[in-house]
C-alpha cells in the first residue's frame, strides 16, 4: 500500500483450491517477512473451491472461527453444494473485530434464474451478523468477498438492507462504501464490455463512529494498478487473468482486489 507502506493486516481470499496453495502464498519470499497466519476450512463446493482469511500474526489474534454452510437445493430437489461462509472473530489492537468471508453462488444460468441463491446467501450473512449484534450491539463486523452481485442488487438492498449514505446508517445497520463507487461507474470485473462490482466489503454502523480512540472506517478502494490490466487482445482493459479459455496466460485474476482502510488515534 502507498499509504501504509506495508501489506494488508487482514486478507479475505476466494477460489482457494486447498490449504497448500495458501501456505505456498504466505511463504513466498515477498510475503514471508509479514508472518501471515491462515484460517481455512474445506468447503463442500462442487468445484472444490473455498474461502479463507489470512492475517498478520503480530497484528490480529483469532479468538474463534467457524464455517457456516449455505444449504441450497436445485430444481430437482438435490443439494447444490456451494461455498461455506467463514466467520473469524479476533482481537486487533485490543479491539474485537469480526470478519465474514464470502463467495456467493454464481450467475450460472443467468442473473434472474440464479438470484434466489444469492438472496439465500445474503440471508445467511444477515443471520450471522444479527447473531453477533444480539450478543454485542456495538460489534464491529465486516462482510467481504465475491458476492456475484452488484451493490444495488436485491441480495444487498432488500435482504441485508445495506446503505450507501454513511450519514443515514443507524446502529445495527450496514454501510456499503462500494455502492457509490458502483454508481460512479467503477468495477472490479468486466463482462461483455460492462463493469460489475461483485467484490465488496460492507460493515456495521459502529465503524462509522466519530470516536477516534477506536477503529473506524476511512476509505474504500479498488486495487486496479496497470500491471493487473490486460494490455492487448480481445480482453484489453479487463483484469489480467491467469487462465483464458483453458490456457495459462500468466496474469493475476479476472477480478481486481478491493480494500478498505481503518484508522484510529495513535496511543
């Protein structure tokens, strides 16, 4: 980061094949000095992909973690195996923070046909958030990941009731900084020459407090550096992906990462 001059303290990742690839990642010479830890569970997803949380061990200490299955059924009544939602609670600088890592069901078959599955994912998210708020109404909860929906879709606006205006977020409600970014035409992935902002981070009202002695939200961004962008060919201007039509292209991902800054007064 240009601002912190360091790597992120906490990283949510999706489309993880297994724990080994995470271990390879955190042991890469460029990341090893940061001493990352891993929270990962194998999920029942039929493609074998999971979500996980990486964290700097000297910054964040997990106190509990769980993976909550999303129970979906296909039209024929059989179970549609998809990614679990990962909940990690821990302590950072004497404060308790909760992170939910998501990879919601895809738009396979079309947005409208698959919409109920993402609404079900949002409902599970809401259940997790509500249960944390019931124990602690001031809980600082972040939900993040590839939601396969934009910030204005029903899963977020109707089920989770996320708000775009931080001045209108009341206690117990959720603020989504990505909604205004999306309305401004920004995106994290391109499809058929249009941009979507499926990669989102939203959080509870407590992170908008003016109290400088505790963690609060400062800014949200899409990490879309030039080296992450395809420079030629059919997908010029799109995120530079690792694979295209089954061939390895040496890129990074077909999504840009998104990130937020938290700030608090230095002791």
